């Protein structure tokens, strides 16, 4: 193995868990308040969280759901895909992006990423466009804005919808416009490692108010709008089932966390930016790949800090690097092995990783280092020392 073996004095005492959220007293108090009031499910706190999120994004309304996967699924269901309709997305994403397309009855088609930005390459999207393409589903990977001008132009030429996977990209902006507002739908995640957390949770924003209304209905069994208010002190309200929907609603218990998390989103963004810049400076001389500089005119959400460990340059394989960091008591992640590496997609869709060479290479070399706002300065220095010892 490259580098030197850590001595007992070098290694931290406790394990630094990857992606730990920062939970403060306000969240704890508000969850307790929901429990004391016995209003656990969808209620006034979800409505408040939706209003706050819509205000943050500068849009008229936002629909809270129980995950970003649900947000992606419902956005795709709202496109009324027919068998054989294609949706183009990236191989450098979490499986949920692709699974949502399959569950909505569509055929996912992958367009390889730009090796530098790790985001879907617009030239590849153009190459993969066909007569059955109904939508493009870009992922703002790690929080870096996709090339929305180019994607918008291609989609407009072909009349295809855009659905943005903004799971990493709450704070992301492109030329002054906020991620999630470029196409028909923007989908956000509040999973425990994300920039704003609710444990599990998601949000969707829609460009067309009719789509927004439909998502609201689809997310709660297909029951007519505002069915969640049926047990309120305004008297029982009947509802109609107007579609076969899904059980995707967010609970007040989750929103009680999210409201306070969202209020701190900018403060924490600044902290992650500091950590990002510290890592960039501290690793500049190491034989590893670092994230590309942020494109001018965009705002990076700094959700993931990923390095590339190429065994030929670094003298250690990516997987041995992961083990060595764990031995250093530093939690690390892999975001992601490229989607075509997974056996399901190979078996059912015939995908081969080598057909997406940029994503394949990233997937073999990538490592995510901790970048949560919960990190203290000394945690950050521990990560840096551990990386430097392991790489040598
Ligand atoms: C790029 C991407 N898309 C979608 C998802 C799904 O989000 P959720 O866990 O909220 O369903 C994730 C979650 O990790 C993700 O990273």
C-alpha cells in the first residue's frame, strides 16, 4: 500500500461518520411539539415547509413528498409516458434516477458524462435523441450545475420535457437561475446526508400549475386536492379519488425538521464552501484528481467533494484507499459506480459499462470525502492528514 501505516497517535479516537447531518435544538423542539400535539402526519408543518421552500426557490408552490425518488417518479408519471417512450439521463447517478423512469413505464437511455464536470454531456444527449425521446433528466452531480443552456436548446428543438434531478442541488444556480426551475419539474432530496435533511423526504416544483395540482393528487393516493385536511376542525370533508395515486406524502414530523434546516441552508452552504476550498488547497500537490473549478456564472451546491484515485498515478487502488481511510477512522463514500455496472441493468436493458467510458472511469476511481457542516475544523484537518498519509 502507498503511504505510511498510521501510528496510534495519528489516528483519531472516534469514527468520523460520512455525511452526518447537523441537527440543532430548534428541530428537536419542533418534532417534540408535533408529538405533544399528536399531529404526526401531513399537516400544517408540511404546508409551512412547502411555502418556505417555494419562497427559497422563488416559485409559486412546492409539493413535499417522502423522497426525491417519489418526486422523480411522480414527475415522470405526469408525463403520461407510453410504452417505448424514452427518457435520456446520466450514467453517473444514484439508481433511483433510472428506476423512476422504469417505474413510470418509460425506457431509460443513457448519455455519457463530460469527464471534467461529471455532468451529462449535451453532445451525448443530442447523439442519443430519437423519435421516441420524451424527456431529458439531467442530474446536477455533486451540486455542480449542468450546462442548462445547451440542454434547454436541445430539448426545445425536439419538444422534449426537462426534469431536473436536484437531489444534490438545493443551492445550485446557473446564470442567476435556480436549479429546478429550468424544465417542467425540479426534484429535491432531504435524505439524511443531503444539504437540507428531514430523515427521508423530498420536494417537487413544477413549471405548470396544472402539473403541480396533479402531483399533489398523485402523491396522496389520487385523492382530490387538500384531502389531508379532511379531519380538521373545519368539519369532515369528503374526497374523491380521481387517479390511482401513490402513498408519497411527507409527515409533519419530517417537516418539523426541514423548516429549521432550510432556514440555515445558506449558512451551511458557506461552511461547506470553506471546507471545499480547504481540501482543494490541501490536496493540490497530491497525485489524485480533484474537482474541476466551479464554472463562472454558476453556483455549486458543494454537496459532495469527490476525488479520483487512479492506481497508476496514486500508487493505491480506489478500493484499497477506501479501506485505508476506514482504518484511519474517516468515513468515505462512493458516488457512484456508474449505473451500467449494476447487474440488473445489464440483464434487463443490455447496458455495458464500457459504452459509457467517462462515467465508467469516474465510477472506478471516485471517492467522496466528508463535507457536512457538522465537521469541526479539527475533523477537516483529520481528513486531510489521513488522505495525505494514505496517498503518501
Ligand atoms: C442523484 C440522486 N437522485 C435521486 C436520489 C434519491 O433521493 P431520495 O433518497 O430522497 O429518494 C438520490 C439520493 O441519494 C440522489 O443522490
